[in-house]
């Protein structure tokens, strides 16, 4: 059974993100379009992914003070930025110089193979050629203060999509759920947006390329060529002990009591901007 959110455009009011009474999947923080929680998904051995532990996002360069504070109040300990160095210079993350959390740059692509490989081919390329960087992402989350973490890139769709898919696959999340989580980006970017903090293409409804078959193909490639997520990580240096720790940190027994509202993961949250930025 899969648990992908049915309506990413749904919204509700909330004073913050940290309340365990109302977990939401799409976190509609001002300054973001595609900030999402990957908690609540079924995982291996009768477990499920933990809420408010691993987030995925588009670029965090436009967050106002209130959004920064909301993420810190959530307990965010690490930002993992998968963008190219020139993107970091042109649109630096608001957390780049923060002393409240760890900001880590891990460029997931050395160059852009999309013009000749296509988007689906680029996903396979990341698995084939950038496995050491994917292991670096996983190891970053295993640091003492590595979680809660947010992994992001420009749109939170392609580089982030492959990294999150690999992690979820390593946790035993069903491929159908991984595909549905990936495909949410298209629905979110297509939806209405009214955010004075966003500029350029993120400030308007836009069609982005995120067809389910792209991620289905990447997962088939992961299984067929690399013998699965866990084996890809092992072949690139991750130990069984580290894999076990990853599962322990990112999942919990499915029988554990879920916070009220966990059956409505598509609800979104809007925050009021605070006066002082989180630095």
C-alpha cells in the first residue's frame, strides 16, 4: 500500500512546523515552492519513515526570517545543498553562513548531461557516476547532529529526486511510493502560487518535467545494474553498520502511534514572517 499525498495544493493554517499534532507533507513556507517531508511512508521490516526527520526542497535562497525560524524551531540540524558551485554563488542559501546548523555543499552533478542524455538518462548517470557523492549525502545524515536534515537543489526535483529516491529505496520504501513522491513536484509547481519572496520561474505556475516513468526507469536501473540501493551504497564504501544506523535514524516501527493528522499528509502550512532572521 502506498501513502503518497493526494492533493499537494491543499492548505491549512498553522503557527509553525514543530507541532506533532499536525504533520504535513508539503510545507508551504514563504520563500519555497517544493519543501516536503518524506515521513509516514511504509518501509522495510514493518517500519515507516519518521516525520520531521528528512525533508526535500527547492533552493533555500529566498527564505524570509519567519521561514528560517520555522525550520530551526522544527529542529533542523543540517542543510545538504546539491547544487553546482556557480548556483551557490548566484543564489546562496540563507543558511550558508548560519551558526545554528550545518550547511553542507555536495554537488551531485559535475556537469550537466541533460542536453545529450535527456532527463531520464541524467538520473541514471547520477547513480552510475556520482555514487560517491550519494554516499557522502548518506554519511552526512549519520553525523551526530546530521538530522533532522533537508536535502535540496534548484527545483528540488531532479538531483534531490535521485538522492531522496536512493535513500528511500535503501530504507525499503516501495518503488510505487518513491515514484509518487517524486511525481508530486509536477503537481506542486503546476499549482497556484502567491509568494512575494519568490522570483523568476518559481514565482508563477509552471510545468516541470517529472513523469513517473523517469523515476520508474531510474529505480529499474538501480536494481538491474547496481543490485539495489543498499548494494550501490555498500560498493561505494558504506558499511552494513552504517546502513543499519540509517534505517534506525530515518524509520520507526509502523505500530508506533502516529501524530494526529498523519492521515492527511497533503495539508500545507503557511507561516507569518518573523522580525529577526535566523543566522
